[in-house]
C-alpha cells in the first residue's frame, strides 16, 4: 500500500469510540470513512457530526471498503465482530480486553493469523513516549537485570459511576477485570513474560457482588518477582490515571505508581527517575536519582498513526492479538487464583 490516506471505520461510538473518532480527525495519515453503531445515541451522534453511519459491520462492508476497523464496542462483541473483519480481510484494532475469555481470544488470534489479517489490541499506553523511553532504558541496561516490580492502581470511583451502569456492581466487573488489563500489559511490556500468579481479593465494602481490593504476586520468566494491588475504593494518588497526565479529565499528581528494581539501579514511573549509587553498589554509599527527559505526545494519536503504518505494511503491530491474548491470560489467572487461593501457572505458547 502506498502513502495514500488510510480510511478507517470506528465501530461503537460511546465514550472510547468518540475519542478514536477525534484521534482519526487529528491524524494527517488517516480519515474517517464511517461509524457503525446500532444504538439511537450512536445514530444521533453520526447525524450531528455529519458522519456516514451504518447499523452493522456487514452493512458497512457491503457499502464501504475501509483500510481498517477500530472496534470500541462492548467486550462481549469483540470476537464476533473481529471475526467479521477477518472474514472480510480487513485489519482490525480491538479495544482492550481482546475478549471475555482467553479461550475466545485464542480462537480469534488463530483465525486472524491463518487469514493473514493484522489484528491489534488497544493497549494504547504502550504508545506513550514515556513508556518507549522506559523500555529503552531497561533494554540499554541502565538498571541492570530486572529483579522486581511493584505497581499500584488505587483510586476512588464515586457512587454515580455505578448507578449509571449497574452492571459495574456485578460479579466479574470489579477492578481486576475493568482496570488491571492496562497495568498488567505495561508490566509485561517492561519486565517480561509472567509465568505464574498468586492472588487474593476482598469483597466490596459497598456491598456489591464484585471485589473492590485485590493483590497479586507474579513470577516472571526471567525469575523476577512482581506485585500489584488494585482498588476502586481507596482515596489515593498512586494510579496511572492520576500520575501519567495521559488523559486530562483526571487531576494531576506528582507521584509514581510503578517501581522497577534492577541489579544496578531502579526506575520509577511515570516520572522516569533512575536511581543508582554514585560509587559502588552498596547501601552505605550515596544513592541519587536522575530524571530522564522524553518526548510528549498523545498515545491515542500515536496508536492511530501506528495502525496506519501497520496497514501500509511499514510496521509490525506493537500490541498484536497475541500480546492481547497473553495479557488476558494473566488477568484470568489473577481472577482464578483469587477465587481458588491457589497459584496459577500461565499457559505458554
């Protein structure tokens, strides 16, 4: 494919889908061909904004030939709709999580691979310049061999968050499934593959069916150990949303939520501070931090640019369907371990 403008379709124009629409409009390499959304709100949004609208993906494909489709629909529909894209030979960017189960996600990944159709997953944080810089630092050996990571995802969701969408109170809709997918994906991206999980969770103090606090211990393929805690009922500044400045609707704090420990130094994120001893590695010698500079740009715009590059054959997916599947396997392992109390081994490809 040449450098011609890439024509994209957005399926599902709720909150996330509309952000994708805005990102496409701001990206010179892409244009919005149509939106797909059967809801009255979706159709009204299309009419108000002068967008070509379709009720279903099949109706869209019968009338339009897009270069790629972004699926920002409910997770229950991801596999079914991505399969439509695969059958039509159209690259797809599927919002996270890739599916409701790793089994379904694996079926989709196999089908896309067999058809030679590019499948990407919307873990957009990997497209943040500060994450790119963190990966560079780790790969360059600035902190030595990664030995441990600890991550916090603590925030307080107000009551109206649950009242406007009662499904959020149900079993399986707690912060493990709703919030941890991005954090787990970044931890894998920065520190390597997770091979086993042991987790615990406690019931919601609001009386909902799901958990509101959970913790997990990871063992990595490289023998590093990781810990993560998540809660949507803790008032705290230590979460990616409140520290990364990635999405302006969240207030900014100057804290960090990830600490990565290595044999020669440590790295905190998202402030990108590298800690190391000035002389020998010795807890009695001075230790100091260096703040690393990086570029600043919108990860969602970067993700759209990257999708266009993949469609044109200029790049391989940064977050492939297989990567989305591997992250989903870890999330499932956390849920299963929290229920059973047992350590869960992660299936290896």
